[in-house]
């Protein structure tokens, strides 16, 4: 059976057989690059956000003004895009997957934080879920198309 559930061959199917098959060592190398890209991209986003709150003496689980929320959102999105671009550099062929992993990690940590603090204001988690996670995917898409 051909790829995509097709039973009838298409004109370009012969190219699949001509492509060199990756060895186990090559697959492990690609996986390692992807994992390092994910970790590096996520850490750039997370560490920069933590430093932002520590240096500015901002209580992330307290109510905030609109200006502070906007500033935090812009800062978070910028560093998330930077992190995704850097992370996607580890394996450009897998850039979208690395961006998706960074986005899923950001959203997952924000959802976990939201669930752990049900009575606190959730403006930081909302910024992470609705702005920073999509920004990670955009950053990886941007890196994949750059050159």
C-alpha cells in the first residue's frame, strides 16, 4: 500500500524509493538535535520570563494594571519568538515540530500553574496560553522560511 492510504501510484512515488534511508545513528542524531532545540528554546522563554518577574519585582500571581499586563505580554512574546528561532536552528527540517513542542510545553506549564492556583488572578497564564504558545509556533515557522 502506498503512503496516504492510496492504492494507485502517483508519478512522484518512485522518488520515495530513491531517497537514502537514514541509519539508526542518524535518526538518533536528529532526535537529539530536536530535543536540544526544544529544551534550548523553552529555556530561553522560561528563564527570561522568570528573570523579568524577579528583576522587576512583579508578583506574577497578583492583580496587575493593564500597562503591566501589556508590557509582560510583549516581553514574553518577543523572547518566546527568539527562543523558538534559536531552538529551530538545531534542526531546520524539523523546525515546526520543535516549535510545536515549545508551544505545548509553555501551554502545559501554564495550564498546570492555573490548576494549582485556582484562587489567584490568572493573567500570566492567559498570556502564556493565548499569546506566548502561538508565538513559539510562529517563531519556528519564521525560522523555517528564513534564508
